């Protein structure tokens, strides 16, 4: 910044400062957008951790499958492991499977219903044939 002696120089300096302010605000906005783009993987990691550590509320199918996975992990897979491993790993497995089942509930129900209808058709063929 230079020393201002006249009113015209003051007005010119004000315009220069205003232009510089607009330029710097644009630079800050660009830097902020770049920072947000760099942090996007951290956001997806956070969402993944949220899926592992939390379970959906009031989901019968998800809770049922999660409970089965919890039981199998504790009593079968990790039966000879230490206390801490048997405490943490089944919890994570239960929540993860409950969330996966909850997200894909309609697909799972469709698969089970088609399987049951095919099974029913086979029984009818055996009984009638």
C-alpha cells in the first residue's frame, strides 16, 4: 500500500482494495471447495464407521439376522478367543449385518417368497403327480 496524498489517490486506492478484496474472497472460496473435495473420503469413512457401530431401530429382520450372526460369532467362530475379542467383534458383525439386511430388506423378502413359491409348486407336483 502506498502513501495517499490526494482525494483522487484515495478513491483509486479504495477501488484497488475493493478489487483485491473480491479476488481474495474468490480465492478463499476456491480453497474451501478444494478442502471439501479432499475431505470427501473422510466423510465416506465416517459413514462406513457409522454403519458398523450403529444398528437400525425396530427392524425385526435385521435384528434377527444380527442376533444369529452374533451367536455364531461368539459361540462358534470366536469360542477360543479372548474376552475382549469375543465382546467387540460379534457386536460389529451384528450391527453390520443388521444394517446390510435392513438396506436390502425388499430384495431378501422377494428372494425368500420366490423360493417358497417354487417349493410349494414342487410339493403340489409331487402330491398331484
